[in-house]
């Protein structure tokens, strides 16, 4: 694609040097290379550039942020200082904070409790979860029993302290 652009620009420059108009240049190039190869607006734009004295066919440099950021350097910076935010990293690497966010997401990092951590749990973290779940198993069982008793109590309508709808005294379960 880029090669085709440079060929078309060379042809436009050649047509300009022959003294042809932008319309004639467009017609000649489209006749030689095929219909629709170059648009009149493109020919006019390049002829305007050539008339101003700029005979280069290369694109001008554009302002803006650099497209490439060293991904490994970003990940290393986060591992050294996990409390750095994406905006702080973006300032250091001179790019957008969203680009830093994408890099860290692709690297498997996630923001948690004011620091970057790996998305995957380590073996020690997984083991700790198993231990906690085992200890809480009895507690969950008690919650289930209490919920069942509360559900059974819900069948009766409580009228006053100590009495229920069928007239029996309220007893502890």
C-alpha cells in the first residue's frame, strides 16, 4: 500500500514537472494505471504542495504521542513500584494512560487495593482460600440451619411478644 502511494506521488510529481494541471495528471495516471487509481482531490492536494515549493513526496512529520511504548519496561516499572497509577506511568513513558492500561491488562495485571497485582492467584493464595473455606464450612452450615428455622417460623404470624397466631407460647428453637 505504501509503495503504491509513493509510486502515485512520483507520477504526480512527474506530471507537475511536465507542466500539466492536476486534472490532466489525474486523467493520465488513471488512463495508464486503471480507473480510480488517483482521485482529483489527491492530485489537487499534491499539486498545491508542489506549487508552494515543497517537492518532496514523503509525508510530513505529525505531532502527537509516539505509537510504540516498551511494554516490558512498563511491566518492570509496575513490578518495581506496584502502587504507581496508570496516569503516573503514562507521564513517565509519555503516552496515554489508556495505552498503559491496555499494556498492563495484556500482561495479566489488575489494579487491586491501590496496587497492581497479577490476575492469576499464586499457589499459596489458592491454598489459603482452601483453608479458609474449610474453616468456614461449619459456619455456613449454621447459617443454613438458622435460615431453615427462620423459614419455618415464617409460617406463623407473630401477634405480640411471646404469642403467635395459633395461641401457643413462643419458644426458642
